[in-house]
C-alpha cells in the first residue's frame, strides 16, 4: 500500500471508530475529495495527500462550493509539506485551504483545536485579547510595562489585546509575564475566495442547473466529482447528477447515492433520454423533457413525488 492510501485507510478507520458516518474510500470519479463524513451536526470534506504541496489551486473552487453549500468543514489531511513533516497541533494553509496532520485532525475531532498556525515568517499563536487585558489589569501592569518586557511597541501590545496573533516567542514571553494561558483556538475554515470560477463545458449540465436556478433553487456546478451540481432551497438540498442514459455508468450513480447518504441530502438523476424508471439505487430519476416543463418549486416537488 502506498503512503497516501495507507493514510486514507487510517483516517477512514479513525472516523468509523469515532461514530462518524463515512463515505467509502475510492468512490467512482472522486478528485475534489477523498472522504466525506458526518457525526451529528459535524460534517467534514477531506482531501487526503501524503505531501500537501501537491494540492493544486484548481482543487480550491469545488472545495469552497461544496463546504459552503453542504454546511461542511473542508480540510486537507497530510503527512508532509515538501521535505518537512507536518507538526502536531499546528494549522497550515495552502491556497487558502486549511491543512492538518492526521494527529492534529484526531485531536481536533476529540475537542482539542489547534491554537498555533503557520504563516509567512513562522508559527503564530492566536491571542485571547480580553483574557490578556484582564490578567494585565489584575496584576496592575501598564501597557507600557508589558511593551518594555516584550521589547515591542505599545501599539503592538494594544493589538494583542484586540485579538491579533503573536509569534510563538512573543506569546511565550506574554504567558510567562501574565502567568496564564491567553491563547485562543484558530479558526479552521477556508480563507480563499473562488477567484477561478469554473463553468460546465457540457451544455446539458449547464441547462439543467440553469432550470434549477430559474424555478427557485440556488444551484452551483461542482467540478471533479461523481455528481455535477448542488441545489438548495429553504426546504431541500439536492445532489444533482446528469446522464445521457442511466445505464451508462452505474458506478457513478452508486457513488452519488453513497455521498447523499452521508450528507443526508436528496440525490436526483436528470436523464437526457426518456425512461420509465423512477429511481436507480435510490436516486430519483427525472426525465430532462419533464424538467424543461417545470416553472416553479411546487411543480418540481410534484415531479419528484411522482
């Protein structure tokens, strides 16, 4: 087993042991993510790479869309960055996507979120500014006194008390002076913006999603996945696959169903060729010709119920 596949297996086993519902490794056509999982209100979309430097910018857009539209946290889990091992308890980023080692992810899932993150210039610690100010005032230390002890400006100390981060060496000095833990958890969320919007090259997919938007759903094309789009309204969230014929790729349909089971969303298949079948592997089938006659969500829901 190669290192990446072994890492995927270890993460899959860990999630199963910790009561997550998990998609199986190696679902058909997965590129955007490797595992997707749910435990109660927790949802994670995981891209797993042995060396996280191999994560390319083209993978950011579908991860952003998927995490936003499914209320999930998208993460890269890795072992190394270049020639260096990822440190336990440190949050990294690549192209704005958060990265954790396997050990850090296990800690996070078990309630121990990281408070150190990597950024240009080294490692930084998020500071709980309110707690820092409270400890300083308890000890009757002035901002000027703290600045002198740290060897920084008064403005820097004021910024720390406003919640700015500090380098590890400054943080350790602060903790020693104030005699208390003033760290705060680092926000584990994507910081990138989708600056490379991806539109479907396939006109059929484009028309299906356009119809869904016109009847009142918010729909987005999701590239590099077994399904083609996600659609949601105030009442429902749908995982949408488009097929010329449902018999053309049954493994892809199985994958769509398994993903929808984990996310607890409704899987639908829009079929270009007319068929009398109502579902395949639990995915509801809608004939494209019928979808083109739908003009609002109520009519669409009737079509689903039929």
